[in-house]
C-alpha cells in the first residue's frame, strides 16, 4: 500500500498544470474514491465540469478507490451517529442486519432514514476532510518542488529538468512486464 501511495504522489508531481488545478483534481478524486459507489466516470465528468486536472483526479480515484471505503466506514458511522444522535453500536448493528437481509429490505424508509442517511452524511464529512487534507498537502508539495526547481535552475519552469529532478527525489516503482 505504501508503494501505491508513493507512486500516486510521483504521478501527481509530474503533471504539468497549475498547482491549484492539480491539487483540486486530486482532492476531487480522493473525495469520490472514499464515497461508496462513485468511480472513474463520475470523476472525469466532475473534474471536467469544475475545470480541474482530469489526470490527477483519475489517478487519485484509482489509487484510493479499492480500499478507502472500507477503511473510512467506521469513521463515517461514528460521525453520522454523532450528528444524528444515534448510538454508534446501534447504527453498526442495524447496518449489519440490513446488509444480511438483502436488497428487499434495503429500500424501506427505516433503512434509508435511520441507517443510510447517517452513513452518507458521515461519508461526506469524512471524505471532505480527507480530500481537504490531500488538497493542501499536494499544493504544499507542488509549490515546494516548483520553488526549489526554479531556485536551482534559475528558470521559471523547465519541464525536462524538473521531471529529471523529481524522478531523482522520489523512488521509482519498477514496472512489471508480463
């Protein structure tokens, strides 16, 4: 998992666009990756609509999509239960029971308003906080790299030189050939 995160940051730092568009696209991708049911198509559409960097958005949604929803579920349940003033244990047990009963009971008003709504609100808030953290982290890293590269080279931006220097600083993940 650590190699996947390093690879994500390496790919994002190599994108040639404004730091705000790159960080915004990456944050949007992280936000949609954490939300259950969202994916690459929604990321491409929303990043195009908000004029963010699509490559950063798709890279981040693919990097965080598979494992982030399951990791964030307990935090989302905790935040949702706190906001709706429901006991955390009750929300988790009700969710578990509804999950095992199947699709027939999933669309009842009890499940939607007492289980799904607190979880969705919790997911929105938690994924918003995580996406905000990644936005500011990527802005910081991009500005740090561009400032240090500008100071070292004396040029405003030299793409070949900056790519070479970024590759030296970040570990390269080997490509596995079939």
